[in-house]
């Protein structure tokens, strides 16, 4: 039975997000506390009926979480949770899917524009106090997006918004999704995931926006990278492991595609020894695509709605996973 409001304790677990502070502004009267590191989380998880968490979660915590009834994930990615173990303990689980869809899509288009307009190079030149002259070589100039083909891999909330932005810049958009029968979501055409390698040669920009699942792990394979145009750009705002990172590195080192823009990597933080750090045609942001000033409040909106549903005994929660 889900605890009544006066008996409930919520644990917010995140290393940076101001979840407790934003929640307390709502004056719910619900007991809550925030932990900022895993050691404290491990010590106090047994106090919580509800945990609001994302990357700090480890399934090793489940035996110690004796009161746990509900996890509200702070992120849309759910690969860190053992659904089998949580289900066995009767713990409900919801994602924050959609909470940052607009932000991630905007970040993806920002990465595309930054690379196309050579903004990272311009910033580097600024720091060197170097005023670059005009370029005669057409292949080395800034580029335009209009008329190009954008392949969006994953046509959920993020992908559909990115498709809309791509269309606004005059691009043709090809969409790929698990179930093409669910619609185009703004793309000019929609296809199944299994068609990726055959569609990649048509794209000037390949953008990953899908969730990480067993089916999408390594989806952007060595074969897919090999099929890209030499002039193409690769963009990843999904999860690092959706792409074969070793194949990406080999492709970039061999100069077989023009550029890559990455918000995510297979291991985060990106190891210092990774060649991706120093490649001149790779632009990296540190998994910040979804971070905005409104993020905490957007997650808390979902949390509050789900708490109301749990108190009412509703069987269906918002963004329900379990």
C-alpha cells in the first residue's frame, strides 16, 4: 500500500540538480531530503518511500531500500534500472521522458549549426587572436543546411522535434523508428531501424536521438559508419553506446566522414586517453543537451502528478515503466 502524504518520505539523489530546493518551494509539507553523493545515498536509501534519481542509481541499493515503493527517474534514459529486480519487490518506476525533449532537440540543431558554421574553430581562433582570412577551397568553408538531408534515428519526442527544426532550416528529413506504423512525426519519410545501413548513404547528417535499449546498443555500427558519405556529419544526443565508439574513432581517424558532434560517449566522463578529445573535426559537449534552467521544475511536475495518481490508487502513471 502506498503511504499517505503525512507518512511519506522522499529522497532526492543527484550530484548537482537542486531538486529538494525546487520541491520545497511548492510547500507540500511532505518530508524529504537530498543526497549529493552515492555514499550518502547508500546510507540513507532505507529511509525513503520514494526516490527521485537518475545516474546515481545502482541496483545494488535494492536490498537496502526496505521502504521503497516508487522511483521517479530524473532522466528519460532507463538503462540503469533493473526492471526485473524492482518488479519483484513491487517498486513502481516512471521515467522523465519528454521533460527535456525540446532542449535536447535544440541542442542537436545547435551542434549541427556549430559544426556547419565552424564555430568551434572560430572560438579557438578568437582565443589565439587570429583573424582568419577568406577561403578559396569550397570544401573548407562554412556550410548551409538548406537542401541537405537529415537522417533522424529515433522518432520519439526528441526526434520528432528535431525533424521539425530540420524542416525549418529547409532540410529533407528521413526518420527511423522501432515501429514505423506509429507515424512519420514530421519526417518526410519513415522507416524501420533495420534499414539504417541502407539509408545512411542518403544523409548529409546522421543524428541519433533514440533510447538505449538492447536493440539499439551498437545500432550505429561499423557498417553504418562505413556507409556514410565522406562529406557527412555524425551527431549523437542519444546515449554513447547506441554507437560503436571504436568504429566511430576509426572512421574519424581515417578521414572517412567529415565531422562528428557528440553530447554523449560510451564512458562518461570521456576518458582522458580517448582520441576523440583532440580530433579537430570532433565537437564534444559533456552530456548537457537536456540541462536547462527549468529542468528540476519539469521533473517535479511529473513527480507531483504521479504522487497524486498513487494516492488515488491509479494503476497507470505518467511515463510508467513499471
